[in-house]
C-alpha cells in the first residue's frame, strides 16, 4: 500500500436522523483527509436530511434506497459505488474519534497481503455520554475461533482492504448476522491487525427482550454450525460452552429456570468455567434478587475502578 490510499467510509442508516448526522460529522472531521463518505439512506420515512454545512462537503455522497434493503445489502451497494482502496464501515449510531482512520491506515501500511484489515478499540456509552465499558482487541488471539463465540469485530471499529471484501462477495443475506458472518469468513482466510486503543464510541441501547435474544442466538448457531463442527474438539467445546452459558443467562432472565439450568450445567460440563456456576446460582435466587445484588456490585466496582475494560 503506497502513498495515502483513498478510504471509502460507508454509513447505512434507517430512520435515525439525529444519530446519522452525528456519524457523518465524525467521519468528515477525521484528521485523515483522503476519504469519501457514503451515506446510504435506506428507505427512511421521512428521508434523512443532512445539514447544509455537511452537505456542501464534496467528499460526501448520498445513496437513496426507496425501500429498506437492510444493513448488509445497503453496505454492499455502497461498496459497488465506492472508489476507495480501503473500506471503513460506520454504524449510524456510532461516532469516531478524529484520529481513527489515520491510525488504521498507518497500521495497515506495509502489512502483507495476508492481513485483510485492522481493528481498533471502542467504548460503549449511554445517551448522556457516560462510558459503561471499554473494549480493546487482544493481540495474538485465535480470531477464527473466537469470532464463532462472540462478535469480536464491530463494523465501526474496522477498516478493510477492498479487494478482499469483493473476493468474499461482501455481506451475505442474513438479516441479523450479516456482519458477523462476513467477518467470520474473512478470519478463516486472513489475519486482522489490531490497535489496542479506543477510537470509536458506540451508543448503548435498551436490550431486546430475552425471548428475542434467545431467537437471535439460535439463528447465529445455525449460521455457524458447520464452522463450529470443524473445530478441534477442545476449541469446539469451549465455543459451545460459551453459547450455552449465554443462552442459559437469557432463559434465566426470561424466567425459564429449568431450561436455564440445563444449558448452564451443560456449559459447565463442557468447560469448567465459574461463570456457568454463577448462572446456576442466578436461577436459584431469582431474577429480582440477582439483579439487586449484581447491580449493586457492578456499580460499586465502577465507582472505585472506573468502567471495566474487556479484551477478546
């Protein structure tokens, strides 16, 4: 990668006027100047309007979809229109710190073709801007395995080599997990460089009902079933134990204690992780008492130590 490559920033949005404008502004105010910003207005009603001060920036391009295509198809359309050698994704409810693209381009410079892209850190904030927790990518991780358990890569925290996205066909048609699936496909063939520094702020949203999260997790397992089956036995047990533990927590939250215990015991048998036992304790004490105790404990730890930092 010679010189300063053109970076195409792709922001799909649907019915999020104020958030989309913030996302666009954070892209256009990057310290790295050689970029174009594609706002994919995906069937919003009314359509998203960009203020004149941003609209006059010649680096901004707007694509309109009369009918919502979904995040994956919207991103794929923009990839087809974009001219950049590198592609960076930004969700419409996230914002970038000013040095994000400059740092990621610098990290990719000189990397071999086996490196598909780069991931940096992010922090989750509430609607008042308070940091709830931070994530920093763990170096030396086995990404191809880790990503089968949890969404190690968030779209807004990544920049990719365009030819690799095109080689793999871009985002698939999975309505809920198109980004997770693409990143899993990338990690099967390529490496991803890391920057253990926060450059993205992600907005926390109220969680879906537990029943919806249970449905989504089963959908994800269906998408990844064949990949998980091909893992070595120890890795397969670890990944399945993680999914069982997550599903067990969701069932406990939904008040389905028997199913929660079944999944959590299975998680414990697959991998002796104390968090599975803690989940079983949750089904014994009940959701109200569990929430009171853990909520108080988390609050005290956060006041003393600050927001927790996670490394996956």
